[in-house]
């Protein structure tokens, strides 16, 4: 059974996002049936709705909150940065076009404006199309024993 609860309102979300240490992530889980729309829409919603439209942060700050800030906070040393030795996880998007399209009726609807997604150096999305190549893996915090 899946239950969808609406517990936050938009002013609350914006107040939390304004907190200097707020990181962007998603607890959306791919599962049979209809997952929550945040599975497919979280990051595009941040970039489109909160960065471009509402201007809560400049784009570089939003990217930091999605990448290096969580990687540092969760002690995942080879993620969140573009530099030699780091994992090649990259997303190319059009900041003027990016927007989430996932809804409760169509929760896996892909976002617009995402051109390429590279995971561990492998294209997962190329020219806006899913490649079917699975290069991701479960990440564990440095010093942890995994999940």
C-alpha cells in the first residue's frame, strides 16, 4: 500500500530551503506501483521552481547544496566535486528550461531541460534519452560498514 500525505506547505518549504545548511536530496524510492513524484522531480524542481523562478539561491549555490555539501556532510570522499580522482557524476541541463514534470498521476514523468546524466563516467541519459546503462552503485559513508 502507498500512502501520500501532504504535511508541508510552500512557505514552510521555502523557509527550510533558506537555512544555510539545507542540503537537497530525495527519499523517493523506485518501487512497484506509483512512487512519489519527488523520485523523478526533486532536483529539477529545485533548479526550476526555487532557483530560476523564485531566486532563493544563485545557481552555483543550488548545485553546491545538491553535490559537494551532502558529499562532505555524509563523508563520501569521491563525490560532489569535479576534480581528478573524483567519480565522474555529472548532469548537463539548460537552466532556462529545466522543470519537474512528475505528478501524482504520472510520478515517473522525466523532467524537462536535463540533457545528459553521467554516472561513474557512463551516460545514463544522453541527449535527453535514457540509455538503459546502469552504472550507479550504493554509496556508503567513509568509515561505515555499509547499509
